[in-house]
C-alpha cells in the first residue's frame, strides 16, 4: 500500500482472526468504471467504525454504514455480499477511507473488503456523493486488491501470484494509479515489482526488479 498522504482518512481496520465459510474469491476481470446504480447512505455506522469530520470544503462528513452501502449496491458481486459477515462479534472485515478523489465538493468514500482468514483484499470500491445518495464509480473484485487515496489519485495495489506461489509469498506486485477525468477513472501509471524469495532461505520476499509499464 502506498505511504503517501491520505486526505481526511477515517479508516476502520478490523482484526481478522476467524475464518468464514469459504473465501469466495472471484475472477472478476479488470476494474469496472461503467455507470452504476446509486445507493443511499445510512445514518448509522457499523460498530467500531471510525468517524472522520470536516473536509477541504469545510462541510461536515456524514457517517455511513459501509456494509449497508455494499449490500445495497447492485454492482457488488453476489459472492462478496454472501461472504460479507462479521469475523468476530460485530466487526466486519471492511476498511473505509474518506477523501477527495473525484473532484466532488463532498468527500468520496473508498471501501475495501478483506477476507477474515488471511486479510487479503477481495474487493475495492469508490463511492461518489450525489445529493443524498452515493454512486459506485469504481469497482475491482479481482483479488487480492486494495485501494487507497494518495494526494487526490486512486492507487490500487494488486499482488501477483505464480502457479506455485504460497499465499504469503507472491511473485510480485502491481501498483496502478487512476485519475478522475470528470466522468470516470482512467489509468495514469502502472508500476510492476518482481520479488525474489531467496532472502532468509526463502522465508521472506524481497523486491528484485521494479519497472513501469
């Protein structure tokens, strides 16, 4: 994940220590930027969700329930919705960030859905406020995936696995930078890193080659 400054981040990162019934990983193809239906924000939040406030515009930030937002969104896959359950108690494996990434006067919402068993990113979504509703303007359900806001850009990190790679040791990583063009996100930059597994007898991956594509 990028170490850049994230504007107005209110992230709820939940501990993962229990397995759900199956990972439900989906071969969803590339990120989708097609128009999607709108979903209404909720006035409440799931327990443990951190509330952020304010913004570059000075407008207060309304609290939303990210789980309700995902479940009401027709663009979120049935597999994600089916497996979107608490890991422990009422704690869902969902990370939420608030920040400016679409040029809207109201802050946008980035939601990442993780797996309970191994904390792998299963889906990443960007919601843009439109009056009293939120519109899904970006989805990537090709795991493992994780999205962040970095200085006004959307940065998506994807681990790359070979056929014989263990889950803990991917072959490499793609970091893709998207920018809002007024209607949708377009790819601006892509950096691929290959990893070597020879460090400490193969117990830790280390960057070997980094290249732009």
